[in-house]
């Protein structure tokens, strides 16, 4: 049985989480799908799927093999396109990841415009507030708001954002605005706990970084919730500058202690492919980089 065919069948079963839906997707009979996966497992000498009456789950070997299969099939598709003389017209699926709020506010509009420009590209968007591993999780392109450690990723810096404190004007009118970070001790604080890896709020005072542990009565792992609480006058919160650009523009929030803010955090677009990337990944990577460089919500 053709290796690429069995790999394609395995990917369909894994993505659809079942033999019957994979058969419908591939326009094959369920027994033919079962035979293809069984033949693949026999050839590899490894069990790729746990089968139950209700669901199909990947084994540990299956998870690793799925990532490799997707990469190989994408490369074969790219070779076919190049041989057919259509390399300049990118096509195929590209998986893009970013943080949840940045994805909703900034990345989604860019990707929708990209789909209009490249009708043969498909986008799978994956938004999550954690650092993803592009290789292990089968992701192609990421927008990272962070300093990048040395890695095998190809990256381009497109701007930066700042960690800022903010509060509603009515709250500051009633409680006053703190003059120094130590003044936060007398205020109601809203802690957006996913903003950094630690729970400390850091500032620059007299050229040195100082830290404080916010005595917050309200802690939340979602930026939208923290911003909504601040807009409603419930206290001071700390977010990234792009998150509150609309609220600063309409006056529903004001910056607090901006003179003590840390240096900006860089924003990068990264992809995992070494050497010359595929046409579809390069198209998405370049489109995101160009649009983000022009985004007014980022510092440049």
C-alpha cells in the first residue's frame, strides 16, 4: 500500500478522531480506512491509535508520527506545486498561533485580509495564553510577545508593547492616583495573572528594577476580564499597552505610574521551517510581518 496514502489516511483519522468521519472526508469506505491504518501500524511495528467503541485517541508514538506526517505531506504538496509551475501561487494549510487577546484584537483581522489575497491558502488559528512549541504541536507560524531565547526558529521583530498600569478616571478621581509604586499599597488592585511568568509587578525606579507583590483581592487569568473590571471602576490593573488602546482612545481608562514602566517587550513573528520555507508559510509569515510593522497599536 502506498506510503503517502496510508500517511494521509492516518492524518485524517487523527484529525477527525474517528474512522467513519475520516472515511467520509476521504470518500473511502470505513473498512478501507481501517485496513490502511492497520497496514501502516504493521509496517512501522508501532501502535499509533487507541481504539474504543466511542473514540479514537493517539498513542504517544502516534502523536509524534502525526507531526512528522503533516510535515512530510506538506513538503510533498509543495514539491508538486513547484513542479507544476505554480510555486508563486501559495496554497495549502498554515497553522498560526498567538495569545488569546492579541489574536482576537490584532491577528484575526490580518488573517482575514490574507485569506482574501491568497484564495488557495487555508488558515488554522490557535490562540492560547501560553508559550507553544511549534515543532511538537505541529504549528507553522507564531506571533510571540516576548524576548526570544536562542532556538531553531526563524524570527523577525515587528514592534513592541509596554506593560502598563491603568484605571478608570472615576476611580482615580475618588481614590487619587499613586505617585510612586509604593503608593499602590492603598489601592484596589486587579491582577491579570497570565501577563508574566511571575506574580510580581515590576517597575523602574532611579534606574533600577524594583518588584512588589500586588495585594489584589481580584485575580483573573483573562485580559478582557481584567480590563472590564478596571473600566467599571473597581481598581488598578496591569496589562500590555495594545490591550487597552481602544479604552485609552475613548477615555474610559487612563495610564497610572507610566513614568515607572519597564522597557518595552518585543513582538516577533516566527516560523519553524529551516532553510527556505514553503511558499504558503512564507506568504503568511511575510503578510503578518508587514501588517504588524504598520499596526498603530504597536510601538515601532
